[in-house]
C-alpha cells in the first residue's frame, strides 16, 4: 500500500476515537487480532495519559511500516513518562510499563510545544508497508 497523508485532525481526540482510527488503519492491513489488541492497548494508555496528565492530545498517528506498527501521541507537557515502582498503596502507574512491554522500542521526542511519544510494536508476521495518519476519513 502506498504511503498516504491527510491533514492532522487529531487535536483533542478521545481514547475511543483514537482506538477506532487505529482499528481502521490495521483493518486495511489485515493485521492479526493479537497485534490489533496490543496496538489498541498502547493507544489507550498513551491517549489517556495525555488527557489525564498533559493537557490533552495535540497529535495522533498510527502507521504500519515494514516489521512494525508505530503509534505517535503528542501532547503539551514537557514532563517525560517514567516507570514508577509498583506500590500496593498507590493506584495506577502501570501505563508506561505496559507500553514499554508491548512496544519495547518506545521513546519520547521533546519539542517546543511539548512532546511526542513514539511506540513501535513489532509485527510478528508480514504486514504490507504503509504509513499515514489514523485520523481523517
């Protein structure tokens, strides 16, 4: 499939909208159900963290490339995600651990207006290379 681009319409996207966008991109590639589930989990974690802790989503993209699915979520905060030690006394704090488990090559790119978290999930069987934003329609 050829790379495609569309105007970025992702500012303020909700978790449900982001998951639906990711589903559409993965359906076009006939991605296996286990990969879809992992991608949707990563999307949920990154988007909900941007909403909860970073003033909301300012950009969202899902792309399928050779050997990986890449999820990008941008927000307004310069605060980087970090692993918190597990604690039975503090709820939550597992999101970044989940993302790093499912997408071990995840990283953060800081920029003037905040940051972009890039999570690359390995594809275990070939998926047609394509990239493009998940938003738009």
